[in-house]
C-alpha cells in the first residue's frame, strides 16, 4: 500500500491527496483483503508492504497491522528534495510496490500510478473523503 499524505516539507498538506482520517481506510481494506486471502490460501501468509511520505501515517498502519507489516528503512522524503541515494531508494520501493499481489493506493499519487501500471494486480484507490 502507498499512503500519500502531502505532508512533506514544502508540500501541499492534508487534503490534496488524503485527509488524516482516510489513513484508517487503508487499514480497513487491507484487513478485509487479508482475511479473504487467508481463508482461501491456507498456509500462505499475507504481508502488507507499507510506503508513505509521512512517518505518522506509516506508524499508524504498522500498529494496526502488527505482525503482517513490512516496510523499508528508506528516508521518508520526496524525490525532488533528497540525495541521490534516497532517490534510488524511492525507485526501488516503487518497483517493490509494483510486485505486490494487491495494491491499495492514494488515488492522486504519481508514485502509486507508476507502480500500478507495471502490475496487473487488483487495486483499491483511496480518495480523500469530504
């Protein structure tokens, strides 16, 4: 899943991509999907690969999905403002995201858009609730 908040320094803030309460919708969808998959594929554990541009949002998802969350240790930053190594890490994260079997993405995020177009997986797109 990719939770794009817009909260990076110099960015647009809550509202453009998501609202704070929308983060819970990622968890709800992931939990329902996990339950469905685990019922059908016995013995094959589900993992949530979680990426976000905001540490708080990522932590909220990690806490809700204890035991199933996998994430990277890359710097949380936008590619336009970071070092070359952080930029490379972002590219690797995007390719890893595109390898997931099911995608839960922030609807207006280019990062998620790129990942989903390298993948034929089912997806859910989260729009900000008014």
